[in-house]
C-alpha cells in the first residue's frame, strides 16, 4: 500500500471518555469462567495483571509488558514525553546499565522492540524459552529502578529529532493526518503528533522524564502478556520472583482522563507535497472510543471498513475498477478515541473532485440503502480465517490481548469480540453507519502534488 | 521505534466496548486454536516428498493449527527481462493477482476470501516467490485456486490497463522520491551492465510497450517444473501431499528456458548526490564482493554481519554512530549472497549537517573490522545470537516455510535446521579474520546521497526529473 494510504493506526491517539464509563478491569478471578481454557489470567498482589497464552509448538516465548500510559498523558507543552521515556527505558538501571538489557537480548538471539501510541507504551522480547526468567527480571527492574544520565538525555533527544525527520517531516501522509487531527481534536491531546515538536523535544529534561516515569510506571498500571512455551505454574512462579518484588504504587491521575471533545473546527484540510504523483483524498470521521460504544457497534464498524475498503470491497469496485482511482482504503481505528476513515489516490489525469464525489457517494449510498447479507458473510469469513492464521504468531496473539487490556477491557474480551463477529447482522452494520458516519464529525483531507503544473488547485469545495 | 504489525490488519482485532448486557455465547474458534497451541510440541523434521509426477517438496508437518502454508519459487525474475524491455517479469507478477481461470479479478479475490485463502508474491532479480496460505477445511479448493493462478492467468484488457497505469505511477513515484529510490540508484552504480542494476519495474517507455505476448513468453520460460522449489508447512502429511502437488504443478511446462545470470564483477567506486525537498539526508553505500562465498563460509559471514550491523544498539555501527554520537536513528549494513554472486550494502538517515561524518564513521568501522578482526567476546555473542535467533525465527509456519525454501536454494541437506547451531559453533577466529579481509572492503564503497539542496555537493548533483 503506498505511503499515502498509511493507516491511521500510526496515529492512534488516546482520547478520554466523555461519560466516565465504569472500568471493566477484570480483577476478579471468577470472570475467568468466560475464558478459553488455554488462556490464563491472574494478578499479583501489587496489582500487575498477568496473561498467559500457551504455545508449545516451539521452545520460544514472547514476553511483553504494556503500560497504561501514552501520548495522551503527555504534559501540556511537553508533547512526546511518553515516547521519549520509552527511549530512555533503554538507558539503564543500577543492575543493568545503559545498553546492557539490549546486549543481553541480542546475545541470546532475541527479537526486541518497543513502541508508544496514544493509549499505551509497550516493550517486548521474543526469546528462546530458557531466557524468559531473565527477561522478566530485567523488565521488572526497569519498571521501578530506571536511572538517567544527563548525557543520555541529551543524545537521545537528538536521536528522536532524527526519528522525527524520518517519520514525520519527510512523510506527507502523516503530516496530512496531523492536520486533520488538529481539526478533529481541537483543544485535546490528540491534536498533535505523538512525537512532539522539535522545540518540545529539545526541552525534555531529566527531571521531567523521571517525574513522568514515577507517575505512570507502576505494576498496577501495567499488563504482562506472555505467549509461548511456558506453563501456568512456571509463569506464576517467575512472576512472583520478579515483578512480584516491585512495590505497589498508586497511579495518579487515574486513566482515562476525562476531557471534553469540541466540535470539529474545520471540515477540510490539505497539504501540497512534491513527492506526490497524483492527488489523493481521505475522509476521516471522529467516532466515540471504546468506553462509549457497544461491543456490537465496534464490531459493526470494523466489518464495515472491510466492506468498503478490502480487495472485494465497494470502493475498489466503484473507484479502482472504474479507473478513477489507483488504490483505495478504509480503516476503523479505535482506542479511547476512535476514527473511521476511507480514502483514495486519484488515477492519472483524473480530477480529485471526481474521486471525492465517488467516496461521498459511497457513504451516502451506504447510509441510505445499507449493506447486503452477502457482503457481511464474505467479510465474516475473512475475519474468522484471520483468527486461525494469526494464531500462528505469538506476537499477534500477545498484541491482541495487550491492546485490549491496556484499554481496561476484560481478558475475555477477545473471545467476546469474535462472538460478536459471528452474530452481528446487516441491521447492526446499517445502524452503525447511519449513527456514526455523519457530516458534523467528518474532516476531508486532500493531498496535492506540488506545483509542477503551477499553483496547486484550491480545495475541491464544490463537492458535496 | 517501529510498531510491530503481524499478519492481517490488526485493526480488525481492535476492541470495541464490551457491553455487559450483551454477553453472547462463547465462540469455540479462538478457544480451539489456543487449546491446540497449548498441547505438547510435535517433533519438527523435514521430509523430502516426491510426488508421483516427480514434483519435489520439502515438508514439515504441523497439525496443531488447521492451516497449511505453501511457499514456492521459480528461478528467473527480472534478470530475464529482454534488455530492451525491462519490467516484463514485474508486470507478469502483478498480473498473477488479476484473475485466473474463468474468474476475473474481482471474482478471484472473492473466491479466495470465501475459503480463507491468501497469497503474497515477491519478485527479485533472480526469482519469483509465491506464498500461499490456506485453511485445512478448504484445502483442495484452495489448492485449485493456486493452480489456476500459476497456469491460467487471464490478462483481461481492463486488468492490463490497470496494471500498466499502476506500474507507471509507481515508477514516477520513485523518481519523485529519490530517498525511497536510493537503493535502486546505488545498485545502478554498483552493478553497471548487470541485471541487478536495472530497475525491475522498468521505465515509462518500456512498460507502455509490454504486451500480453511478452508476459506469456516470460511465464513459459520461467514457470516450469524443473525450475521450481516448493516448501510446505502445516496440517498435511507426506502421504497426502503427493497428489495435490501434481494437481497444482503438473500442468506447468516441463523445462524452463532461462538466460544464465552473469557473475558480478566489482567496478570502480562512484559517488552521486541528489537534491530533494527533504529534512533528512539519506545515504546508501555498497560494493561487490569478488571472492565467491560458499555454504561453508556463511556461518562466518553471518557472524561478521552481526558484529558489524546486526545487534540493535550493540553492533559496531549502531554503537559508534547512534548510541555514542546520536547521529542516526537507524543504520544497517547487509552482506548478501545469491547462488552465484555476493555483495554488501548499507544505508542510514541523518541530519544533513552530520551525514558526511556519519558516513566516514561507518567506513571506518568497516575498515577496523576488516583489519583487526572481531574480538573473542564479539564472536561468542554473535554465535549465541545466531543460534538463538534461528530458533525464534522458526517459531511459526511462515518462518519455517521461508527457511525451507532458502535451504533448497543453496543446496543444503535435510538436516540443515538441526545442524545449524553446530556449524555456527565450529567457526574459528582465524576463519573470521580471513573472511573479514576478503569481504569487507571500505575503499570499494560507492555512495549515493539524497539531501536538501543546500547541502548537496557541487559535483554530480542531480535533481530528479518528472518523467523518464
């Protein structure tokens, strides 16, 4: 998929529940009656939630820790601090000085990485099973014992500037989405790139980073998800002997933080970039997040995105096969806030206005006439096949659980989601489309090639 | 740091809200899968299966999950393009996904989706690779789709037009994005007059002229039974596999007709700079390795590669250029081997003012490793890395299938997976010092720089043109 069609999950940004729905954290063992017999869930006394997904096909484990802190928790005027802290987590403790953690993982042949999103920060290693204990010990250690040298703070700030140059400045797709988010999320932490501005990046101090760390990194604010060749008995013992020694600590303020959403400030944004060959247009709808939507509605929007944007979907039929677009996409991206987006890149010598008309027409037709049973059946089959295919990958399984649990969903949630896929109806999907794909919540984002042919065309405001 | 993204769109799996009042009965699907994974491991061993018709496949049985992955490769690739018509193989690869048999593009997509079959394709200068995944439940129907893909593509006029336009757009996009195109530009100067140095998508002119006949010529020449490697991992046993192999591949021509790939020769280093409207400078650098590498050399090559560039934050390049000095966000260097050729290349992005310094540091690290060799500690750490990471990489059926294909490509034995650790262990420091001198050649480096106009050097500056 071309860069311009980069999925919105790159910019998945936490928002705050409007309604303060009750947390569904499964802190009661009796809820495990709903779980698959294979998946195990328990809590340590210090509040750490632990999930085990056994996979004994190979002597390998995937060890991941998910912290309930992300870009949405950045202090005002210090955007990107959560992401900066993710980098600094590799800069050492007394027991494992800077670089030692990564060296150990490398030496044993592990795969390792970390990432920050709006909702969460996570760290993982995929290692031969014999090394799980050491991974847990080191990860538990840096959960509470992180030290930071001033010189590491300074050099890592410049590394992040490099990262920003590479992933934001020279990435027209991401810049366009940020503009759309500024309009969708005015006055809200979602309205800026999670990496922070260059000025903010250069202003991070050791004190600020440590304060943020002590505020958010605590066992009761984290989920440990382990997938792989380990038994429940083994994992319980390992967890007690490592993470179990981390003192409980209250996290304040509690997440998600309530912040109101303002009306969308602008309904059309655009950028121009010399790297584009043909223009493209996205429509991004702001939709409620997990705490404000029924499970059934979330599933409905998820399937709707496929009905629109997949290789068998409506947009391909209407825009690609007809020759007006060279590719199309649709995506439902959700966390504490949500977005439903669709878009297309114009084919050569096609007016962008024509592409936008076709996209808007697809939405209108959807709202008016709805979907067919055949469309639903096809995407349902695809989804269910995907469940099987993804079971092959420990990281995919760990991510499914990790991303749900950091949003305070119960561990049985994943299976509930699949259940809803089986039972969702045409009526459910039609209702979700009418309810959530509304003009008031929409921003149209245009990307134009630079003025090889003169000044870029003004925004295609003639289109409905 | 990058976010991991596996398998199908994760957004399909993103949670909505668990409405407490709408608890539905559990669906057995995920439970069944997870229960299977929790069962004790089966012994994984490679079986060499020969079908009644003589098709050879390497098989690893795994009956835990109800899925089968087939990865196959035909030798050929873009190196087979007529010299005056680059882009034929790439076009043919595209058309593999535009309908087959009596199903047009849309119908074929639908047919795959209905039964949970999926495919991915990759084309290089030397090979066409197809990875095909299917559910056990729909095995025979899925294999029939694979068969049609291989032997009965359609070349419908509207699909051809669509492919032509998309490829033309892709070529233009590369020309407007010299940073994205940097490796192609590097390979042009590293491999002059050799198929590796030719942009596999072709040119605007050549793509406009490619005909169905061109595509058929390539297919008939390359998609043949004596040119085929097959790897199968999953829920099928050796006794059952034979008949399906003949069904899928039996209709292919018996013999390929390929132009042999020339052996690379190193050429004098060149430098080129491109100016572009970017905030970061990208640099790519590389050279041809004249010393032929054998299978016996490869554990040592892997050790040296890891020491120089493999360990995140711990390799020589990462340590000196990212960790110590913060000059780059990522830097990589790869020593690549194909059955006949070997070469090395690397790249990084840096602040424009630091790009030159970062490059010189990289060159210096390559030189140091070539002249001094690795330390005992580095060697030990690299060995344990390779042994451990091999096990990790083979923890899913896609990784296994891919490895089975590579083992066949380079002529390894059936016990290669089991004997890998021992081969790595057996490499000596003397072997590594000798290998390092042979394959690490900092003075042979050619370099491509893509940066903002104000930092582009006076000589050799090229501004990308709109259309070629």
